[in-house]
C-alpha cells in the first residue's frame, strides 16, 4: 500500500528538516522573514490538530514523525534565540540605588552641643566597620532579552509544551540562562567555594569578601534573580498543566542561589571570635533587610527551599552573634579584677585579654558605647523637655497676659515629676568611665538647664501670683544643675532633690 501523500503542513516541516537538507541546517527560521516564521508555526499547529483527530493509523504515524522533526527543529530554534540574546547582566545595572536608613532625631543639628558632636564624630569613625547595611532599595527588574525575542520564545515553548516536550524545552532554557547567571555572579565576585573553602580563609580576607558579598547579594536578589523570574513568567506562565515558569526558574536559579548563600552559611557556622562580631551582624542585618525581597522572588512551592535556607541562615547568624557576645562576657568575668574605689570597676590589665579582643574591636566598642550615650539623651530627655514647651499655654487674646494658669501649673508639675523620676532611677546607674560620665552630664546640663531657666523666667510670675506656688515651682535652675551631678554614680541619692531657697 502506498504511503499517504504528505499534507501541506508536513511538506513545510520536512522542508526545514536539518537532517535531510544542508540548506535547512545552515539557516534558522527565526532569523528570517516573519511570514516564514508564521507559516512554519501554523504548520506545527496543523500537525497537532491532525494527530488528535486522525482516523487512520497510517496518517497518524506520518504526522507523528513530522511532528518529531518539528519539535527537534523548534528546540534548535529555541536554543538559537536564547544564545543570540543571552549575556551577563550589564555592569551599569550593578550600580545599586541604596540609601542609609536613619532614625529620626529629636534634636536639631544646630542645637547639638560640643559633647554630642564629639560623640557622633567618634561613632562615625567606626561606622564603616559597624553599619547595619539597611537599604531603602527594593526589587528592580530589568529586561534580560528584547521583548520580540521573548515573544518568539513563548510561541515556540507553547507548541513544544502542548506536544509533550516541556522537559526538553525547560532543559534548553535552563542550560543557556544558567550560564548567563553564572557569568553575572562571576562579575559580582561571587565565587564557587565550598563552606570549607570559606572557613579556611584568614579573617582579613574574609572581611573584604563579606563587604563584597553584601553588595552582590542585594544585586542578585533584587535585580538578577527577580529579572530571571520575570523572564520565566513572560515565556512560560500559563503554558501546560503544571507551573512551567516555576520549574524553569528553579532549574535556572537553584545552583547560583545555593552558591550565593553558601558563603553566608559558612560564616554563620565558622569558629567564633570577638573580632568577627560586627561583620556577623552586618551579614545578619543585610540578609534580614533582603528577606522580604527573597520571599517575593522565591514565592512558589518549588522555590520554597531557597527562602527557608535564607531564614535559617539569618537565625544561625543571630545565634553566632549571641555566642560571640557570650564568650566575650565569660572571658571578662574570668579575668581577675579589683575595686580600688567604691562604685568603680576596673579590670586588671591583661595582655592576653587585650590580644584576644584586639585594638580595632576595642575602638569599635567605644564608638558603640558613645553612640548609645547619645541615643540615651534623646530618648530620656526629650520627654522631660517636652513639658517646657510654649505650645498650648496661651489662650486667645493678648499674648502677654493670655496665659492659661491651669495649663502652666500642669507643665511645672509634669516637669517636676519626670525630672524627679529620672534623678531617682538614674543616680543608681553606673558609668565607670569618668570622662564619658562627665561628658554626658555636661551635655544634659547644656540642654536641660537653659531650657528650664528660660521657661522659669518667663512664667514664674504667673505661678507666684497665685495660691501655693511652692507646689509648682519646686526647684531653681541651680538645684537642677546640682541634681545632674548625682546621675550615673551607681548608688541611690540619700535625700530628695534640694528645694530652692526663697
């Protein structure tokens, strides 16, 4: 029996059979005329329809053979388009738009005292080694290939998947795109290193690599991985019964993502030592800042393992930081000490302890200590000074005479209560460092005493002209100045604040 005559669709497919024609092997359909591309894809569609509706085995067999040839050809075309438009991400996209996140300051810059400015100058000296690496930047997707190429890839993927060749299509895509992602990671200095390789590096080398890794991790998650995710969705979303876009994304990204996070994991389980504390915290803060973006990019069931790994690394980094602090604390507690003056604790000089801590670490601790002192002033004294504001004291009418005495009495009472509470509790606090203790007292006095003296001078007549003024104006500016000297001595005051003399 004669084989059936090839259909028009089969003739078009056979015309582009690269195994039977040198001309077909040397040319690519998708680099030519758009009409020829549409003609070929229409032929593939016609073949699939004829196979699904075939009434004879002979015609079905012929069509199936032609379809296999078509799938092989489309796989080659798919690979060719990808290769033609695949390259490492451009260097200018590595420029990350980040900005530091500052906490709001209660005091204006112009109101800062010389002591505060010294504090902040000293803190700024260690900011490069102890920064939170927080960023206001987030996901920034870019076009990895031109839109017309992505459109052609989707048209090919649609036909390969509907014909049952999804595995082949995804494998081709992942192999080509993964090489581009690997090349981008190489440009970002993310090396293929095992956990053991990382842990064998000396600390000075690791410090440099941690800084580079934090920058690279942001770009990988927010630009590279996010853009790969979008490209997979553009080409594969909605095709087939399963989530082809998720499968394709994981085939492409899983290896590079594991390579990226291996570095942070190695640091999290490395040997603990005090000099590593700030870099461990840098890594922890950077990954924590990235976590919402990681959850957004790796939001499918297939990619869940990457998200879980990131969360576990953050947890291990936090545990490592706690371990370093605990060991540091134990080392100090084991060190013999003496107390030559009541209320002061001086650790006996120890070359071994100093060598273990390191000069840089000591400088960093000093900076953090002084930064905490500045933050303390803002959190404690802003509330006290708030009661000395003019707002809400003046009723409508003449500015000079229109003062609400009830509001004024409430302000004096609020100030007295808050100042007394601070004085009572913080006189029991101890700052062993004499210079820091004195600087902090001076800074407090420079803020509180002038503010109180001004408020007292402007409004005392309104209180003294009324009944029982001693219940509201309890202290002079000099009384407060003496009270500030009680702070941070490490023991409770023996008596209440001395009342002002009439």
